[in-house]
C-alpha cells in the first residue's frame, strides 16, 4: 500500500511537470535576528512566489550546525555577520562558489570573496566614539592614536572574544604588520578604563556615564540608541556621544559586512542565488539603510538620515577576505597583549 501511495504521488508530481527538487522554496540559516530580515524575505516571496523557510540562531552555532549536518543539511543559504565568520564558512568547506553577474556588478570587489564564495549585503563601520563634553575630537585622528599614554584610563572596549574586535585587529595587521599591531594592542590594554565587558551598547553607555571618555563601537548600535522609541535613557546616552572617523588621511575607517553565501549542499541553488540577488537590489538596500541603520553595500545608495548626520567618511578599502585570513593571528596577538 505504501509503495502504491508513493508511486501515485510521484506520478502526480510528474504530471504537474515539477520534480521534488524543484519546489519553489529556499531554506535560509540566518545569524541576523528575524525582525531585521523577515520583512525582506516576505517581500521576496511576494515578488517571486518562492517561499523562504527561515532558521535563525547565533552565528557560530549555525556554522557548527552546517558542519554537523554535512550533505544532509536542508540549508541553501547562510547569512551571517562579519567577514571573519564568512571566511570561516568558506575555509570549512560549507559554501559553494556563486556565478551571478548581478552580485558581481552590485557588490564592490573588496566587499566580497575573491572567488565569489560569499558577498557582502550591508556595511557596518566601527569608528571611535567619544563623550562630547570630555574630548576635543581633533586630538584623536586614528586607531593608532589610542595607544598614546594620554588616554590611560579613558578607553572602553568589549572583549577580545568579540569577532568585531578581532576583525578590527586583523585589519590593522593587514595594514601595519603583526609586530606593530601587537605593540598597539598592548598599549591599548594599558589605557583601558575598566576590564572589557558587555556589548557595544555597554561601551557607549559607559562613555555617556563618565566611566570612560572613548569607546569603540559599530555605528548602527549608536543609531538604534538614538532612535529608540521605548527607552529614553538610551536616547539620552546616545545624545552625549560623538563620532570620530579615524585614519581619514590614510587607509580609512574600519569597515565590515553582513554577508551571505550559498551552501555547498544546497538543494535549491537557483532559488538561493535569486534570493541573494534580491538582497542587493535597491529595494532591499534601502531597507537595510533605513530600518537597520547599516550602510548600503551598493556605492550609489544613500545611508539613512541618522547616519548622514555623522558625515561622510573614507572607509578602509582592504579586501575583507583578509579579515578572515588574519583572524587566528589577531586572536593570538590579543591574548598575548592581555586583551581579555
């Protein structure tokens, strides 16, 4: 009886002209919170008729899940934050190269893998932030300046276990070499106002509260605090903070990405590529800019009004694949420097 039912189902599918592997769906593993991406996925489904089955989770947990599932994974697309994690996914053999003229034309070369295993979808800047009433911004112009002894007891930064800080250090290794970057990291640690703790928002709050003068954080955290509708204290803290765009006479401010790749064992590869192409469309880029307060990856798209208030800046043009290449070196260096 079961065999008859199976044959009947198979015959029905054949009569419809659709094979099981051609189902109009795509399975997405996303390290981005559902609220930050679900509206885009719904719009993609409305436009294409392709259903997006979304699984969200912590970035490292999703990478581990893909490794464990191997060829049996249902995932077609991986979206995660930070070029370092995208590099890890490629190095672990979890991604497949993507052949898409749309993606190659939309995403600048330094914001994607040189072999097209992953593409940036949005940009996140990590500048220097400061307490407006406590610092003349003209006295601090580069990340390297943070090593100056005059900032002793004045800097707040999160743990070295944070991938954003690891990528910042990796970018400095790419620019200045390992030895010079280690000297800088040791001096930075000596200038900390307190042991690293909390997330980026905590560093911003600490600077606003006078626990330190300088903080390192991603701009979208400050933007979300500035526009918070539920927490007046968040808005008040953000109002006490200014931004310094570092290294404007050199390599530029540190830039990272949220990005995506097609998984090695994708069962719906064509649909996966269609989804990625939609996520670099003008419509999707506008959503990233206005809702998430991240910078569009497309050069011709304007940032949100909040980000515009902080001015234009030169971003580091280093190929972000190097952030992954130097990640393990950065982690070891930070450990030697006592950055906990």
